[in-house]
C-alpha cells in the first residue's frame, strides 16, 4: 500500500481504451488540484490510458476488474477487495446504468462520497435497451451525490432526481483546437487532404450509427468529390470497410487509428455525429472549438450546439441519409470565433479545469469530520 496523505478518490471507468469518458476524465485530472487529491482508477484492462494517467500523476493506482457486462458479481467482488486496500473518500462511478453494480461495494465499504455520473443517454433505439431500462432505477440507489455531463443526460438517467445532479461539462483544452485559416491550410497539406473533408472521431460501435454515415457520405460524394475520415477504432471496423466498398466509396473513406484529433478537426470542412443516442457529444464541442461546422443527429442534445454552427437532422432512414448527404456536400465556411464561443459557454479547461476537485473539496467539507 502506498503512503499518500492526499484525499483519495477512485474513478470507476470500465473500458478506458476508447471513448470520450476516459478522455474527459484525463482532461480534468491534468488540471486538478493533485497536491490535495489523488485519482486512482478502475478499468477493464491495460490500455494507453494507463500511461496518460501516470504522466499526470505517477503515484496514481490503476486497478483492473472483470467487465460488469459479462461478470457483474466477479466485478463487485473485485471492487470490494480494492476498496479495502485504501481509505478512499470518494468512489466516482462513470458507468451510467452499470453504476448499479459499481456503487453497492462502495457503500458497503463505508466510502463517504459515492457519485453516480451520467455520461450518456439512451432510448428504445439504443443497444441493450432492455438491460439499461432494467438497471436505470438502481443506478443511483447507493449514490449520495449525482453528476451528469448535461441536463439531458441527467434527466434521462435520474428522472425525478435530475435536479439533484451537478452538471460537470465535458470541458476541453480549447487552445489545442483553435487555429487560423493559414494554419488550417498548412495542416490540410500535411495530412494530404486536397478535397473537402468530412470527419467523424470516436468509437466504431452501434451507438455512433456509422453505417448510416457511410450511406450519407455516398450520397454526398455523388454530388461533390469529397473524402470521409473516420478517426478511431472499435468492433465495427471491418464491417465499415466492407460497407464502404459495397457503396462504391472505399477509395474515398479513410479509417484511421486513434490519434490526436486536433489536426483533423482543423482540417475538416464538416464534422458529422450521427449517433443513435448521446449524453452530450464531446467531439462536437471540440469540432466547434476548431471552427468546424457540425451535422448532428437529432438524438444529440441541443446543448451540444454552443456556437450556432450545428445542424440537427434525423439519422434513421434512406431519405434521412440523402438529407445528410446534401448537407455534407453543401457545407461551406467556418464557424466565426468558434473557440471564443466555446469558452463563453463554459467548456474551456483553462476556466473549468479545477471544477471537479473543487466539487470534491466542497463535499469533503460537508462529509468529513473537521479538525
């Protein structure tokens, strides 16, 4: 056991390999008051996240457990053992409905602050909808504080308790994404982009509705020569490659491994997020900070449009795909002062970086005996 006199928090994030939750948490950790607080993590296995977390704090501990989705009882037993190793003040579950399994061991261990954090929303079109609906009433049963990435996510998960939720925005390092037109032109040359570029960043999974995006892009490319870049990874990768070839746009679609998205946001002419459901859509905030106009599905919360540069369209039918294709082909111009508008909306880490540890500090004042 490490000797560490800081207030200890443990962040339960599950799959840290991909996705916006791990990225958002790292953003807050890098700007947190790490002299007073320690962030430990619970994940499903080793990933590049581990190196990034240790770069922020070499003393952070990273534990692995079985996936809640496959072995909930085994995961709960593993958590019980972890919680017994150190005197944690906070157990912060970023597992949304799966917090129903993550937080009972924390309550049994007597951890004073137990947070259920809603990072996404779901409806009847979501994957595993029946399971999520079943777990929803129990997600926050053992939490004594609620948190969400947006008002929409809070209302979706917590229902009548939504007003109790502290809204912690998915803040980003705006300075990394903003650029001038001269810088943008140079980045496009460096990336080898000569045609108008449509972009998606994130996981290649059911939630993101990428087969629909390929169909929409085929419609767009028939109107105007374009390139589509899909930056990320996931279990649908091979199926997406096959679908692009089937649609006759395989030569125009670039499936790229996970990498720093900032240059791609700057190079893109339009950012696309056709998700079946979202808690907010962090990638849309990043794209807007780069000045890139966005086309978002109508399942993405309106809260994601912080610049006025987003178009919301349904993303279900073939007719919808043609509407997306027309919007992608006709995308032009940039969001004026996008970075400034993102800052003004409260999504800049420069301003919001310490909000998480400020929240922990306030809860410590309320929950811990004062000397």
